[in-house]
């Protein structure tokens, strides 16, 4: 339960920041088709070796 709350706080903070970083992706609009797949693959291959 504590881990869920910590994750929720982290996600809320990243969304509030409104920009992308080394292990998270921010989109103002949901991508579609090949662009969505490309974004997913890029997040999985982050340079910080963290869950993305």
C-alpha cells in the first residue's frame, strides 16, 4: 500500500511538471498508431535504467 501511494505521488509530480525526462514521457495529446508504439519502445529503452 505504501509503495502504491509513493508511486501515485511520483506520477502526480511528473504530470504537474509538464515536461519529459530521462525515464518518463509527457504528452499533451495521446499519440496514435505507429507514433504510440514508437513512444512505448523509447520509454522501455531509457538511459537511466529505471522502470519507465
